């Protein structure tokens, strides 16, 4: 039940600052890759691996090159 409470009270509100438009401006073509990058950034944010917009952008660039 603690996990459910954590999700309901905190985690469901966590969202990346970065959005699809910003990723397109990095040169990524519109399409499913943008969603994969955003999901990777969200996962990293939930795991506490990124905290700032700059860290999100750096991770998005890294993911774009690796996918």
C-alpha cells in the first residue's frame, strides 16, 4: 500500500520539463523516437538521475544518439 500512496501522492505528478517541441529543435524528426526519448527522460527523473532542465537536455541528446 505504501507504493500506491507514493504514486498517488507524488510520482504521478512528476513530468519532464523537456517536451517534444524541444526535442524536435535538437534535430530529432517527428515520430515515435520523440516518445521514446521522453519516456527515458521521465524514467531518469523518477529514478532521481536527472533534476534540472540541463540534465534532461543532456540525457535526451544521449538517448537520441543511442536509439
